[in-house]
């Protein structure tokens, strides 16, 4: 169970790092587009960091004492465990909303590019592959 707990925390860090990497990629690709888009990217980056720091801190402090995370299941140890179900539902909703927002950000910019319709569709398709 200690390994599982470590994987949970690693997952939180990995997802946050992947989103940050994607947002920095968008900043690099669309750096000359306009200030509003750049501001939206930095706002999304800040939101990403806030959400995942808050979730990681809550996840790390869900049990008192800390070892109750992996020892509490047997009933021989005393401790307190916070119900994470509401937090997990909120995290899933925020994660989904942020994923959709991050998918829409480059597509909006591509629609404004001075390209033929076919080229726009090809570029949109490439960004759309991120859904997979």
C-alpha cells in the first residue's frame, strides 16, 4: 500500500507537469499571436499549478498519522481518515474542464490563421490528435 500511495502522488505530479509542458509549448508556438492569448495561457498555467498543489497537499494530509494511509485498513491502528470522494469528484471535473480548455486554446488560434481551409483542417486535426 505504500507503493500505491507513492504512485498516487506521482500521478498528480505527472499530470500537472504534462499540462505545464503543453502550455509552455503553446506559448512557444503562438508567442507572436496576441497579448490576450498569452495572458490566457499564463492564467491557465497558474490555475494548473494551484489545482494540483492544492490536490497534492490534501492527498498528502488525508490521514493522521501519515502512516494510517497504508496501516488503517486492518483496524488495529488508530487514526483519522478524510473522505476524499468529494475532492476526487471535484478534481475530475476540474481536470476535464481544463483538458477541454487546453484543447480549445490552439484551435481558436488556428481558425484565425491566414491559411486555406484545407490547411486549417489539417492543423486542427494535428492538434485534435491530443485527444487520443
